[in-house]
C-alpha cells in the first residue's frame, strides 16, 4: 500500500524543506516538492505541519521485575503509549540476574516483546563477570543484533558491578565493536547515605534524594569515563541528570574521547522540590534514580543539548503504580525506583525546548530521533526522512495544544509525573514502517505490530586481542613495600 504525505515541511536533524513524502510498503521511496499521486495511494494532508522522523527512545524498561515489583507498562502498552507520543522505536534493557545467562535472558525478553505494537531493540546488561559472560557477549553482539552493554555502578547487592568488572567488560566491548553504557552513581556511597538517613529516622521519599546527591553521580561518571579510556572503548552515560555528570562528559569530549550523554525529559523540566510535597504518594511517585535535581541543574542539561555535549533525550520509562510505590511506605529504600514518560517526551521537549527558543526544530529531531539512531548504529534506516529509510514518520502540528493528564494517557499507571503540563505542538499522526499507528487521538497500532530491530556491531575500535586469560586471570597483586 502506498501513502503520500502532502504539503508539509520535512524536518531532519541537519536541514528542513517543503517536500512531499511518498511511502511504499514499509519504506520511504521519494521526498520532493509536489510529488505526483501514485495510483491508489492514501493521501495524508500535512499542510501547516512538520514531517519528522519517528522518535526513538533509547532507554525504557517494559515489564521489568525490579525491587520486588514488575513495572506496569509492558511492551504492548509501553509501545502504544510511545506511538501516541510520536515515538516509533524504543530500546529496552535486557537484564539477566547476576550469574544468569545473557542468552537465556535475551530469549525471555524476546518473548515478552512479542506483543509490542511498535518497533523495539535491546541493550544487554552485564551484571557479573565470568568466562561465560565473556563468551556470551560475542554471541549477543554477533548473533542477536545488540551492540550495547549496560553496567550498573549502583544498586548495591542487586545489579551493581565493581571497577574490575567494568574494566574487563569495557575491554571486551572494545574488542567486539560494542559500546558500554553506564548507570553512573557510586552505589557504595549511596548505600552508606541510605543507612545514615534511616538511622536518623528519615524514611520518607525526600530521603531518596538526600541519599543520592549529584556528587555520587559526578564521581561515578568521571570514573567510568577514565576506565573506558584505559580500556579503549567509547562510553554512553545514561540518565545524565546533573551538572557534575555533564561536566565530566564535556571534559572528556573536549579531550577527544567518544563519550555520550543522555538527559531524561524528567530531569529537564521537573525538580527535587517534588520530594518535599506533603502528599506522600505525590513524592513517592517521583522516586527514581538519579532523583530529580535542584532546578539549577536543568540549565546545565539544556546547555548540553544546545552545544552538543549531550546528545539524546530519553525517558527511562519504568512505570510503577501508586500501589507498588507504597511498598516503601516506611522506608524510602523500598520504594520501587522509576517513573514514566514515553508518551510525553516529545510534546514536553517541544514545548519546553523549541517553543522557548532553546532548541531549533532540527535539534529537536536530533535529540529525539537521529542522534539515537546514529549512536546506536541504525542510521539512516531509522532517524531520518529520506529515500530508503523505514517509513517511521510523525506529523507534528505546532499549533495543537493539550494539558497532560493521567486520565487521558495510554500508559497503564494511575498518575503522570507531568500532570497539568501545558503542551503546544503535538503529534497528530504517527506512522510505523508505513502503517498508521496513531491518528488524532485514535490508537490504531495493534499488539504484535512491532518489529525487533537488530543493531550491527561498530567497527572494533581496537582489536587488542586480549584473550579471556588476559582479561580474567587476576595477576597476583604484589604488595608494594611502601617505605615510610
Ligand atoms: O536505573 C534504571 O535505569 C532502572 C532500574 C529504572 N529505574 C530508575 O529509577 N531509573
Ligand atoms: Zn539507571
Ligand atoms: Zn533505566
């Protein structure tokens, strides 16, 4: 079936122009002014609208078992929420329990994702180090189309890995042409601060923010950057939420290191005053790691998007219901960490970024789509409006308005952290590989319509043939005689 999108302005990350877009099946076949109508083509009038690449959210957690709860949005409703907000692809984290096989975890996640209504890919988490993991990373990269490995430097006793494991895994990534990702918070210090606060009777959601100050993120980001540099691998820092972390990334990039940063839409517009709300539920609903920050940190993140030292805007969509949040009613360390944002990311970024003059519409496309596609090695199949690209298109009406409300959301949870946010500029139609998935409030995407998107490995940055033996056999640590 062919579709002709007529009369709009095509916006890519590097240029915009008045042009029609012809789609044949799943692919864009022509982009030019005044295209002829193909016989039987469905005509979509995009007059007064921008025609942009479908959004890519590089950081989500669908149906994730975490802190004793399963996040409420699964691959069906998470991707439906995404499509209603202009996002046509998500990249979720496949997280094997420490000691478990990555290959088995991958099969679990493929099974969970079969019901996706929109396209998706995976990152793989490294939650321990062993010869098995060293070997499986090659299969995951070369056979499963996953070219990114996530490392948690926090969540002590659960997902956290130490510096030795980081160095070994980063080195393996460099060898395989894969890129390491880090959740950069110093989990040891967080653990101590949690203990300290609880011992002083601070059990409420505000304790969560106090136990994770920006310094724990700045320190871990800097450490991960140095370890990646020594291992010879690039690095991607997820949910970059504060000035300290951004500045570490900026320093590294100025020194020519391949380091990327990913602020979340939540940290760009929401702040830590929410944790002091007298309504426990209101505050607990906003508990995520890293926590919302003091307002002044937002300026650093926006400056990073404007200057290019930060590249993509994600959501870390990991939505728990109020009921699930109440698990931590007596102890903030038991509040399941995570917030939602999949359907709000693009409308909120347009209103807070483009309408305020902070971002151009091309920079909006870069941050919500093109840069993720380029960094994750699926560009220009994804992330562009050009001949040969997958026909993932969002038609954006800059005049359309709405007030965000949980009552009208597609997400399955019972609240929305952007409740009451005024949006001007909204997706009016979303196509995923040529199929209309969302039109003027009407969700047409169906369970299972989504496709798994493989991401090929990068050219290995260095083929240091570090064998398992070298990367595993701990050289006896000689006790150096420290002469007093
Ligand atoms: O840390 C993450 O990215 C996951 C576990 C989601 N939760 C969160 O609070 N960010
Ligand atoms: Zn994280
Ligand atoms: Zn996450």
